[in-house]
C-alpha cells in the first residue's frame, strides 16, 4: 500500500477551504500497520467530514473493528469541490485520512447510507479512488463495496453498485463479514465464493445472487462493549459537536411517517447505572463540552426522571452541558424539572416537534399526545426556566392535510410566540421549520403519494407570508430535494441507470442545496426513460408488490396495512411501551425468543438490565463526589502562562480549532480550569495572538486560569499526555492573577519563511539569496498589498508593519528568510501575503502562485519589555 499523505499535505491542504476536514490525527484515532492486517476496511461516509463525523454508527464500527488486531479500519469522507478538483488535477486518489492510503488498496469499502441524496456522492468517491462503479465491472483485486444504514432498507435503486448490503444492526454482523473475508483470502478463491459466503450471514443481502428469498434484518440483542471514552474527537466543528451516548435503541411511539420507528424495533434501553458509567467514560476520554443522550424518543427511557439530577450533578463542576435532542413535549411537561436541570450549564434552545398543525392531523400520523395545551405549557416552562428560544418542527404535505391544518399551525405558532415573549425576562426567539412529507419504505405511509412540488411550494409560500406577519422566523426544506428523496426512497432497481447518468452529468453533493442540480436530474430521468413523478406522486394499492418486499424488518406488512387504514379513519394506536402489545410483528418483546430463534440468534442473559432509581457510579473519582471541591471550579486561584508548539500537519488548524483542541485536552487531563460566567461558560484559556491557518507556531504563548492550584510542570506533563505530538506544551510558569492579558503585550512577531527550490534557475537562486533584494524592497516608502476584507478587495500598505527582512542561506532544499513584523499598525496582513508580493515584484509569476508555495512558521512572539 502506498501512502499519498505527504502529497495531500504539501499540494492539497494549502489550497483548500477548511483543511482540517482532511488532516485526520484526531484524539483517539487509530493507525495500524497494514502489513499486520489480514482484512483492511475503509469506513466511508458519502458526505463531507463534518456530516460523517457526527454519525455515531461509524464511530462504533471503527472501534469494534480496530479492537481486533487482524482487522484494520480507517475512514474516508467525501471531499469538498475544491479538494476534489485538486485531487483530480494532481492525480491523487481518494484516500483514508488516517494513513493516506487509496481506497482501492482496501479489501472492503463500507458506506454508511443515511440519506438518499448521497447516492451520486458515493459514486464520486468510488470514481476518485479508481474503483469501477458497477459491481459487475469489478474484477479480482478490486475492493468489495458494501453498504448499510437506514437507506439500505430499500437497497434496489443502488443495487447495481453495491456488492453487499448489511441490513440492520452491524455490531456483530460486521465481524462475521470480515471473518468471511479473512477465510476467503486464505483460500484464494474467486470473488463469487466470498459473495456466496456472505449471502449465508443473517442480515446480508447480495444483489447479484438474490433469487427472491426473504432477507431478514440483523438485530443486536446486547449493545454493550462500547467505550464512549475512546470515540474520535475532531479538531474542526462538526454538525453534532458533542459526545452522543446511545441510551436506547428503537422506538414504539408508532409515528406513521417515521421509518426509524419501525426498522429499529425492538425497543432496547440502558439502565441509569450504565448511562452514568458511559458518561464518566466519555468525559474522561474525549474532553467534550457537551453530552447528548441519544435515542429516537428519550422520554421513553424508564430511568429518565431519576437520571437527570445525578447526571447534572456529575457534569456541572466541569461545565459540561447535557442535551436531550429527542425530548417530546409531553415529557417536558411531565418532568418540568428536566428543563431546569439541563439548563444549569448552558441555555440555548429547545426543539418541539408537533409535526402537524391540528389535533386531527396529529391523530392521523399517530401523534395525538401533542395537544395544543401541552405545546403551550412546554413553551411557557422553557421561557420561565430561562431558555432563549424554541424551535417548532412541522411537516407539510402529510396524508389528508387540508388548508385548515395549515391555519391551525399558524394559530398555534402565534399563541406560542405570545406566551414565550410574555414569560421570558430576556427576550425569546421562536423559529418554525418545515419539511415536506416523504413516503418511506416499511412505514404505514409507504402507500401514500407525495404531493406535487407546485402544491408544496404554495404551502411554503403561505407559511412564509403568515409567519412573517407573526414576526416568527421560518426555515424550510426545498421541495426539489424532497421530491428527489421520494423518488429514490420508493424506486426499484431500474433507477440505477438514472443515478449513474445523473452522476455522469455532474450531480454530486446533492444534499447541499447550493450543489443540487435539479435540471441535471430531470435530464438524467428523461435520457433513461424514467418518469420520476410516477414514482413519487403516485399512490400505491395495498396489495401491489413493493420493491422492498423481500426485506423483512420484523414488523409485519399486515400490521402496516392496518395502520394505514386507521390513519384514514383518524384513529390512533397506543404506544406498546406503556400499553398492551399491538401485534406489530415477531421482533418485539413478547415474541423476542421466537424471533431470535428464527434468525439463529443466541439469547443469553438479560437483554438489558432492569433500570433502577439509584444512580451510584462504580469507580467514580472521589473529587466528583466531593461536593466541597465543586466550588473550586467557580473562582480562579491561579494563572499559568505556557509556551506551546503547533507544528506539522496541525499547522492547518484554525485559531478556533486550536483553542477547542487545547480546551478539550485540559478537560481530558482533569485540570480544574476556571470558567467564565454567563449563559455560555467558557474555559479561561487565551492565546497571545491568533496563528493564521497553515502557519506553524514554534513558541506560542497562552494563559490559563485554574480553580485549583497545580505545579506548572505538572500541568505541562498532564496536558501533553492528552495532546497529539504536533501540538504540545514546552514549558510553563505561574504569573499573578492580576497580570494583563497577553495580546496587548505583544509588540513583535518573528517568522521563518521558506520557499522550496524545485528546479529554479541559477539566476533566480542568486536573486533569492541576495540581501540587497530585501533591502531594495524595504527602501520603498510604501508597499501596497491587495487583500480581501469582508468579500471585497482593498489595498493595505504593509511597509509600517515590516521591521526587518533578512535573507538566509539555503537550508536543505529551500530558501529561507527571517521576517519581523510589528503589531499595532491597524489592519495586519498575513506573512504569506507579504512575502508573496515580494516574490511577485522581483520574480515572474502571480501572488497566488507564490503564496501557495511558501511555508511559514512563527518563531517567537516578543512582548513589551523583552529583548
């Protein structure tokens, strides 16, 4: 295996936006020697890094696979358009971010499918790696392409491109899949032999071998064995930038539009003791500022009322916030103390999801528990508890929806806004967000049609107008995206040719509104003879075959048909978590042994421990259970100044990413840092001057204030154990608490600038090594440099900023200069830009060309009073 990592670092990262998408090196990342791995797996996510790194399932699989010494798992994400362009120009294949190995060098490429509009991005990733797009075109030596996730429950639209679909829970099945690969490689058989072996594993669907048999989804009984403290911690801010702890899998609410509520059954929950222990692991091992209890419906967690207070007592000393993203409105009213508890650290916003505007329509979709009085009470409780905002989430185009339902949505929103503004002492924001209904496979609404785009657009325009009058913020999902989502959700295998044609025409990153090319999709459908409206906008008969009928999720089709009819009759179905069994199928708890036996599972021991109202954390450190020490986190008692380095590939971190990385390392090191006051407490950690992206820092300065004193050398040792080698502390010393902040003290910045020689002519070498060249440039009364400020170009005179420029002799394969810049001259200009203009003035070429070649390191910061 050949690593392209150095090429990516030198040629790609300097020229892309958000280079931290590609640098890897996250805390808890695992890098193995491929020579010792019998099976190499690339875990791929068909979207950008910040989307993929927010997905819990990929992190779980990464840990499970790398726990086995014979397996090697690395990650790959879709590049942004600028990085894709450079990869193709430089002829660099798409690589994993751990080691820079091409995806083509792996045995398996496993895609997580969360969204139908990622299909062409998946194809683009394969193409970037030089892997044949269609499974029938792959030959010996090509990787196998496998896929899983909720979208895979209708695998047919992309069946032509996937060798194997894993349907259901992957914790156990992924190991069996890799073991089959290991055995197949040992025998040296043809590709077909491995496909045949996979087809015998429960939950595995091999499209090329399918003969009409039913494929049962894979269900994991136990969810234990995951170390939440070993999860990857990114440098860049991702969509869900927090540690998510799966406290429950499955949901029995029975919302008739919700695919997840059916495909993830049965309901399995953790006890309070387990959750407390996993939270302890997570905050020790990751350093995150926020913990999220992940589930489809957190209100169904049996131990929720007994869990929140002790959990917040545990998190509060370190100012770690708690989020409950799936908290239902009736639970918020039933447990009003929950809002107060989770708001003790940070008060941001609540999301309430009535889904439909009227009580009638909520009953149609089986969310009748959301009556309007409960909605009003939840808004009132949130406002009284000091929360800043509430977001309402609705769907439009739901089955049987009328204008009256939209009018009711407006009325409820207006009244909620009035209540919130009356109850809130600090002002209150209300946002309404809507998406268009998309029929999903394996739900009672899979037979319904999606409303035409023009009707959905009319409804959005109506809501825009009415909510603007109510002074309520409104956000919506574009109807074109929802239409395509419906087409891909409901289609059969014939859609594969349209997906391929859409990719060939240039479709990719379709989930990003600015990149969706709806016109190209319509062209692709037209050229391949497919009518997308006949797929998305056509109701289906209850007895007609569906493209996904061969997939058995454990919920009977007859039950879904009964739910479809009850929706038309405006009748609800009780939640079997608290009511009698609704006989949805063989997978739920009353029939669990039967289902487990049918699919060949071994049921041993309790499925999940019975929850308890007592929350004692085994092995919890004494200081967290010592309430007296908790006050140490409130007031600073010591300030420590330290010098640190940010070098190597981590020079591509932005200042905000650097600060977040240092803050999380301090938390992992269990340093009692002091925090700011207010609604969003931050650690009292400050750097002297922000480093530009791409600039190394050899001796950077920072201050940290602590609420419990510690020897400076101990702080250095403990924090360095929680940092990557390219970002580490050099030394530290104590300064008075009343010392002025660092930034105003900095009067001079010293840089080392280097330029690779490449195949430069002798004439250029002589010019570059001449101090006279530097002196002549500095003799000018002004040096105007054109820079971008707030989306416009302006001229800045950098001459007052430059204190000295010294040409050094050639060092290795580069020319070097020492550049000294003064602070305090208004608008500063990055050293890259200054030196690029010098090279432009004295040599041929453009500024951008020279700037991309330069490598800059900040050698030192000089403070007032220093020599």
